[in-house]
C-alpha cells in the first residue's frame, strides 16, 4: 500500500517536422536559432548514401558552415563516443549538432552535445549503478535529429545508449536536456534501409510501444517532489495514446516494409510509428525486454547479422530487445491482463484468440518475429544455458528500467525469462 501515491505525470517532446523533403529545410530551422556552424554526426554507411552531404549543402544556403563527422560506431561504445567527443572538441566550437542516421548516430550526437557543453568524463554521466548518474549542470546546444532508420525513436527521447566495453554491459545516460531540440523525420531517407535492418529496428518500435503501454502506471509510484521527477514516469494517458497509434501503424505496415522495401506508404508508416513509439516510451519508460537486451547485446560472442557492417560480432539493439519479449510479456500479464489483451489486438488485429488470454500477446509477437526473420530467441544469437547467470547479472544492473516493470523482477524471475527465451519456437 502506498503511503502517498503519485498524482502527477510529466510529458516532454521535441519539436517535430515530418514528411518527404523535411530534411531539406534543416538550414532554415537552424538559422532560427542563430546557428552559424553546425556539425553533422553520421556513420560511414549513411554518409555513402549522400544524405548527410545533401543536408550540409542545403544548410550552406542559409549561411551555415557545416562539418561532417562520419565516424559513428554502429551500436556505440564508451570508446567510440569518447573519440567522437574528441573530434567535436578539436574541430569546434560548434553552435549546433545535426544527427543524420540511426539511433547510433543520434545517441552519439547526444553524447557529443553533453560533453562539449559540460565538463567531466562520460562515465560520470552514465546511469547508476554502472556510472555516477551525474546530471548536466549547463544547458546543451540545439540538436536536430534526422533518423534514417525506423526503430529507435531516439529523435524523441532523453536517452543515450552505449556499450561499456570493460564491463560487457549496455547502459545509458538519461536526462531531459539530452532530448533533441527538433526531430526531422523524412521517410525518403529510410528507403535504402536493408530488409534485415528494417526487421531488427522495427522490433525496437514494437517493444517500445508494448513496454510503455504495459509499464507500471504513474499512479502506482510514491509521490515525488519536483526535483525528483524523471523523464520515465510510468504509463499515463498521453504516452498510451502514442503507443496505441504506433501499434496500429505497425500492424498494417511492418511486414510490408520488410518484404517490399520500395513500398513508400509502408516506409512512411514505420517512420511515423518509430516517432510515435518514441514519444510514448520516452515518457512512460520501458522495462524487462530492454533490461534483458542490454547484456544480450553487450556480451555478444560471434553473431554477425545480415545487412549490418561485416567484421565484429553484433546483436542489433532492436533484435536483442525482441528476443525475450514473448516470455517477458507472459511474465507481466497477471499485473495488467486487460492491457496485454488490448496490445495483442492492436498488434495483430486478425489473429484468432481462443484459449488462454495470457498467450495472445506472446503469440502475436512470435508470429511477427517468424515472418520478418528474427532469430529464434537468445539461442539463435549464440547464447546457451551456461550464459544465463552472466546475462541475469547484466539485467539486474538495469534498475532504472526494471523499476518501470508492472511486476517486481527478482534474479530468479530474470533467469526464468532468459532460460525460456533461449528457444522460442
């Protein structure tokens, strides 16, 4: 029983510009802030499409000098982010940053913005207990986020995610000042996204929407004081609206976006779904699937997904999140049965629903994962039962996320979910 239940929820979002050609207007948008020098942050793959250079050229028409940093690491690490910060410091000062790419580019730009406006090392700002959880003391510069993948919702959120190599764990930084000033969502930039990348990134959208929709309600927390309020406040009516709409778009367009990459409407729907889901989870929060995903991605052995850069082992974030989602939602069903059933109806409106309602959402997820080529659970990316204790340890470090779970998660609970997720079908 709560002694003083919460009665206040918060909601935050960036300015949003959506539609084909929206990225051509970034120079005008930055000029409104008096920007004269802006650094574009991207990766080599996205740079090769010509999109970042086109953005830079359009910016120059408004008298803005544009530099391009194309050294973003896919699935950023603490080392890669430090290198990016060093580049920005050495080539600056800059008046603004423009991230053109997937969540890796947007999150790297957030770290650059934080550490070129505030002192200290990256580790000081990482979430507890991995880092010190330090809050930025100074305001950040304008940041324009231009997603070229449909998944992370990073253009909407206050979160920056990265791997800490020495600890083999994925964690992040969370603070309202990290939220981009402007999200420019141009579906045309996503048309070159490979099928497997569309599938993995899209599962991140699915889990963002489902986790925020089933998150612990904001009224079930003890009341916070003004200075204690955090971006993730639990499920609430505004976040619910965005999550429901994201699931509706996903239901009609996700499979088509993977299987028919030139389907313009499906690509536009997925771009909008990613932003909507980001607007939902960026305020309500996520829980068990994301907490499990961090060690799954951080402790990867030799898995190499098709459609991603060759070389080092990698479990893409959205893929990692999806691998335990069916079992996680079986576990959380009893806390909010009606919400889980409603989420299944939105995600797969045509599915027959005889039998146990607790199976509706896991079945909808498994059907989708099979159709778009997601691996068969954590075992499909190289994990075995022997790895579960280390994965559990990594999951339990994500207390910021687990606090939003509608059911309390013990180490035994986490172990059970991970064990049952080694082989999903």
